[in-house]
C-alpha cells in the first residue's frame, strides 16, 4: 500500500504514515515527491568531514563524521588523501550546497562511491511502482569519467546487510570542469517491484588514479514517475527535522558550557536523565559521548563525566545514566549535564 495523507497537523514527531501493513505510526515529516532526505546537503549536523579510508564508508560505530543521511567511500590500490563532506561553494546544482569528495588522491583503478538509504516506512510508497532518479554532478580531474547509478532493495525491513539489485543505469560520461549546474545524470523508468523493506542508492564514480581532485554530487532525487523532474527544495527546517529522525546532537551551538540535558541525582556520582526524543527517531538510538562533559547541581559539582550510557530506550524516549567523578553530588537534587569544552556533546544515532 502507498503512504496515506497526514492525520491532523504534522508536529515535532512527524506525520502518521501507513507502514505497509495497514498500521499507522509516526514517521519522518516528508512532504512532496522526493524520497531522498538531504539530497542537496544543506544539513550537516556532524560538521566534521570524514577523512577517506580505503574501502570504508563514513559512518563508523561512533557516527562522528560526514554530512547527514549520505556516506562516501573510496577504493583503489591506495587511498592516500581526501575527505568526504559538505561544500557550500559548489559548482554542481543550484543551491551552492553539495556532497564533496575533496582533495582525493587514489592509485590504481580508483573508484568513489556515494550512498544513501531510504527506510521501509518511506520506501513502501514506491512498492510496485515506476520510479526515476536524477542528480547533478561535477568533477575537476581534467578528463571525463563514467558514473553509474545503482538501486537496490533491502532483503529485510531496514536491514541492509543483505540487498538485492533492482537495477543499474548505463555508464554515463561526465566531463571535467564546466560551469554551474554541472552535469545531470539520471536513471529513469525503473520498475521498483516490492521495495518496501527499504531502498539503497549508490553512485559509482570510476575516476581511476587521481591526485588532489574534487567530485561534487547534489540535488539527488528519487521520485514516482517515468522521468526525473525538477529537484524539490524543502525548507531547511523540514529537511533538518527529517535528518534528526536518524541522528541528533545536543550541543548544536558548539559552545563550552552549553546545557545539554536535565535529570536527577541518585548518588554522589550518578545522575539519571529521562530524555524525550524529538522528533521520534527511527529506532532506539545508540549514544556516544564526544568531547568532555560534566554534571552539576545546586548542592554540588561540577563533576567531570566518566561514563554516559543508555539503560533503556524506545524510538521516543531514553533513560540515560551518567557517572561522574568527584563525589560532590547530592542524591535527590536536580542536575544538569553540560559541555565542559567546546566539543562536549552527546550524539544519538539511529542511522540505517
């Protein structure tokens, strides 16, 4: 079944959508035609670019690097330089924002890969339908290179450890250089079949051996229909809310002393936080501490945090246990968790 119209007014949790079984549940605020979230790379919550590592996509166990909802990878005999991140001075596309492989140095039969995934609750919209994909790309290697678009489906819901190819485009030659908006590549009229477990899209860039070269991709769009149409620009806040279904960071102002969460002290060194996840995340998230944190309260602190972990969570709420050193907290007092350096942060991750 295809997705249904929103029930009532969309709020911070998202909208109610049919999950393909006839049930309604909260999911991403995703109006319009484009199923790809952050297709033009305006949202970059992690900020830090990913340094390319041979044969490894950007999201590691900590999910610390790279722009939202999209990953980059480099292969070759050796990968000695380059990053995957956001550029705000892009030639590709129209917004000046793009995903960028920057300063890439590869040897041998070098290949770059750009990957994004669509969760099952959104992918069901294209079940047994005809869909088309398009995006703008640009590169500066000095010669043309082939780009190929791959579309796959997950073999089980939201689990991409095993996938089945739906189809791939012919290789499309992309020239070097040129003016904005770059080169438009596409894969149109694709029979999606039962893709309701989730969709994976990869762009393969056969760049070969290159030295300090750059590759941009932006305005990625997967939509219902036999041909790709003009990219759908959503507001920045809509796009960011959709991204926060998969990844949330608490110190968005990147400031020493930023207040992150509030809870209650249960012993001289432990605080417990009941934290509502807004918007609702895709699944129960994992948690990673970045930088240094501290607990404080009216009757004690600051106490440096030595451990922070989730003891219980759903997609909507998490119980977070914080252990601190110093023993200066008083059981029963309210407490607050804050960043004790500019990179102090809590990352919550429910990526596909």
